[in-house]
């Protein structure tokens, strides 16, 4: 193992030492226009004047990355740069000879007087398209006001968060969730559950990467969701304060502040939230065994929530123009009380005459305490050559969650009471070291390489005890008593090369990952160990047509390693008739993913269309089994193969300055073949989902937004999931001379956001409905401190940027 790590690091350091000095022999001027913080200024005007007579010779606008390139005959020139709300800039003494004159980065200064006079400023688009990802600027979606991170993800096109907290993308739950491009203990356990406690005001944007390049982890069948946290680049003090009040109980207070000087940038955000989320549903199950048949109905009422705190603190130290060190820390603490009340009604099915013979009420009062802290150090070095960059990252994170339940089960028919106590302690520790190097080659090409080592240990100590009617003491249920340890060490190295030839851009890469995974059930001395080395190639191609439209083609190979909870034999005992059971023998699955996309620009909008195909081998899927006691178990198993076909549309249209429409439509077909314990589990699914967002300015200074979501029904390998539809409405108004904003919103207007499913096996028919949270009303107030609204291009609501090879 040490030899492998040494080899990877030596290869990386050798690559850093490689350099190349190309000459293109082209006559002209090139450069990049940036603001005071080094951010690219798109569509700035660059005018070229002849020095001899000060006559205008030619002019161009910078591209999406702030870059420009102008072919010129040999002579002497000077430049004039202009852009809205920036001071004009003149650069003289430019002598063009046989080779290209490289101006490097040209900085423009903001004109504070002009800024105060400008009333209409183009905002960053809600969605930006890049070569290998879509970027969603979530603060532009009014329905996200006052949201937690899980709500924000569930509002993104093609992304869903179900009632169990499982995050899915394009219908698949095998998606990797990262924080600032790195794995985090925040999302190491139940992703959705953790994100519900993560306040949305800390999030700047979300990247959805359906075909990740080799620079990213190969984990995740359908791709990666990367959550980018806020860190402002403006000089001086700026930030915002947010307060939220909602019904049912949802109260949040938070702030984020940023102070930037010449040498340092300090950033911090903190928040406290209190909420009680009521929900519930029903589950009706009918069992048909050879010698008997019976059924039961159950109703559930649940209230979850409590108080949680988040704080993030960090600083950038600009050692000089080319060296920066960033140190950041994150801490989260939660204290929750979750109450679940179940009512069972048992029936005998006697020749079609149904007879109620037993009623049982069960109440689970759970105290859940969670703590999470994370520290990271980043070193970034830039060079004289533009876009040449070296970065190193170190990260250490720990998370602990303690769930303790007191359960009272009363058999109303027999007048008996059963007492149960459960304890589930989970501790998670992760270390990460990463290095990345980018080396530009010729004008538009670049070589990129890097390594990542992730060492993760999770321990889960669980026990269930019960006191039977008439007993004097509690006794342990041995099958729910163990200490599970999970170790996952991943060593990765990647290399990529990309270039641009006229209108054609390409990027080719490969990633090698060595996996060392070990599990142990301490009390029963059951151990498993897996070691494997895999290679994951990726390829991305873009061709810009003469009319400015873009055609994209991409491929990547992915892996889906069994997650910790999929291997854990025990998870929750709230409903002892419906249990989740992990599978310690679970193996990884592999996916080959292909996607073809076309980005069409219109005068008032844009449309991104894509078709995709995924081939999966060793598919991990959840199935339902039963025992002769009428208890159902859900567990993950490796099935055989699956073919997925789909197409997706993301579009936007600006009717005028006051009305715009954004929409997403995703259709896919999934054909799977497999079996479990001799039972065929083949499936052929056709389904689709869609989201439509309409924005309008109603009355002076009032913004209205409505979002309609629909998820069509779909088949599963043992039944089907019914459709889900819901509507969100929001109205906002700027106050306090534009420094503040008030948003009033209602989520799930029709109270229809309910997960409904049917399961059918040889001896079970089950129908269930569950609602995580009922309709909610929210009022959010945000006050900005020395912070301007985002500026930037808004080309039809969907920007494209090919700077990210």
C-alpha cells in the first residue's frame, strides 16, 4: 500500500515539473478582462485604435470567460476598454510585430457613481451550462427562500429527495453528493437527513454533473451533485442577515459576513434553526401464505425536528500575487426529538369475511443528538503563465449521531403493554489529502493531473432491549445487538488533456482508483474484505456551430460502491413490522454512461436538449421480503444488468423584462434483468418528470414566482410508485432602498406532496402513502450589508462556458 501511495505522489510531482513553451507565430493581440477581484468580465468592449492617427481600426467583445483575441497587421496601436458600471480603461504603447502580443489579465475598476445610477442590472442566470456540468444559482429561485439544503436539492431539475432522505438524479439514487468539490461527513450517512439540518443560506450554487470528467471521484452511477458554499470576493465588509418564520413551526436566523483586504479575506456564516415537521401516512399489507391469509392496516403520525446550529469560519491569506492559503472550519450541532405514533389493526381473512381480531398502538419517542465538525486547509499557487495552477487540499472531519428511543406498544385487545429501548450510536471519521495541477499548452490547451486519498472509518454500535408483559427486567434482542465497523480507503490518480481547435473543444482523461474496504461485526466476529483496482476513462467533446449553438458529446465510466448504511444490518426499529436490513455481502456496481447534448440559443431564450444511455452491471436495487411472522424486510441486493435510455430538455424564455419561463422535462426507460433466490425480478420502466417555473413582476417592485412539479408513476421490480405533483408559490419585494428583501411563500400549495407506492410479491400485497411534511407557509427577510446584486451575462437564462475542460 505504501509503495502505491509513493508511486502516485512521485508521478504527480514529476508531472508538475514538466513545462512547455509553445509559440504560435500569430500576429495580433490577446488578453483577458477581469474585475478588481480577478473575476472575468464577459461582453466587455475592446476597441483597437491606430496610434498614428487615433482612428478606430476594429473592436470585439470579450467572451464568456472575459477573453479576447484580435488578429492585426504589424503596426502600433492602443486599446480602449469599456463596460457598464466600470471606469473606461486606455492602454497605449502596443506594438504588434510578427508574433502575438499577450496582454495577460487587464483589470477594470468599478465606478461607484455609475453603480448608484444604474437601476436595471443583468443578474446571473438561474442556470449556467458548462462543458461538463450545469450550475444552478439557487439564490435566484424564490421558492428556495428560507429552505434547508434538502429542500434546495429537491427543487432542482431532475433531482429528487424522497421521504427516506434518498437523493436521486434522473431517477437513480446512485449519485454522489459533494461539498465544495470534496466528500464530507455532512453527507456521509443519510444524505437527505443531514441536508435537512443544513441551512440553505450557506449555499451559493449547486453543480449537477451528469457525466463527470476524470478530475472527479468515480463514485456515483448517474453523476455528482456538488454544493458550493458562499464566500464573497468583494473588498471591504459585506454580507447578509436572514430571518425566517413559518407555519407549521419553522424558525431560522442566520448571517454570513465577509471582510476582504489586500492581504486577507475573512468569511463566516452561522445560523440557528428550530422546526417541528408534522407528517404521516398509512400502510396496508395483505399476506397470503399456503396455510393462512391475513392482513393489517396501519396509520402513522410523525413529528420530527428540534433545534440545530451551524457555524462556518475561514480565511484566505494572500501571501503574494501567486500564493494563497485558505483555512476553513465547519461545526454543526443538533438536538432533536422525534415522535412517531403507529396504530395497527389486524384482520383475519375468513372466506372473504374480514374479522378484526387485534389492535395495537405503538409510540416511539426518539432523542437524536448529532455533532459534526470539519476543518480544511488549501494551498493555491499560480504562475506567470496564464491558467497554470497548483493546489493542495487537506481535510479532516468527524461526525457523531446518537439515537435513543423509548417505545411503548399497547395491545388494546389483550390489555398488554410491551416496552422497548433502542440505542444507535454512529461515529464517522474521514481524512482527505488531494493535489491538482493544471498546465496550459499552446493557446487553448491544457494538461491536468492530480491525486486524492480518502481514509474513512465508520462505527455503529446498536442494541435493542425489551420488557415483555409481566416481566420484571429488560432483555436484549440478540439479532439487534452488535457493533458494526466499516473502513473504506480510496487511493486515486488522474490525468486529463483538453484543447480547442477552432470551434471544436475536447477533453480526454482517465482516473485510476484503488479501493480497500473492510467490514466487521465485532460481537459475532463476522468480517469481510474487498480490494480492487479500477480504471475510469472520460471524454467530452463540444462543437460550436456557426450560429453560436453548441453540440456536446460525453462519456464516462462510473462505480457505485455500497454505502455504509447499505451494509449495516440494522438501522431503525420504529416500526417493528417493517424493517430495513443491510447486506454486508453487497458488491459494487459499474456504469458506462453516454450523453449527447445540443444547446440552442434564441433571441429571448435557450434550450438545452440531451439524450443519454447508461449500461449498468451488478445493479444494486432494494427488494422486499417477508417472514412467516408477517414482518417485511427491505434490503439491497446485487441484481444483474440494466439498460437506461432517456432524453432531457432544459429551456428558458424571456417574454419581456417582466415575464420569464424556465422548464425541465426528463423522460427515461429502464430495462433490468435479474433474480434473487430463484425469483425473477425483471423490469421495464417508462416514466418522466418535469418542473416549470414562471417568474413575473407584478405591480411595482413585486416579483412573483410559481413552480409546478410533476413526477409520473413508474414500475419497480416488485410493484410500482404512483405519481407525485406539487405547486410552490412565492412573492418577493425589495425594501429599505434595495438593501432588504421580503419573500412570502407557500410550499406544496395543494398539500399533495405524498409518496405513494404498491409492492406485490408472491405472498404480499402492500399499499402505502407517506408525507414527510405537510403544506408550509413561510416569510423570509434578508438584509444585505454592502452587497450588490449579482451581475453578469444572462443569455436567455442559460449561459454556456467552455473554460472548464
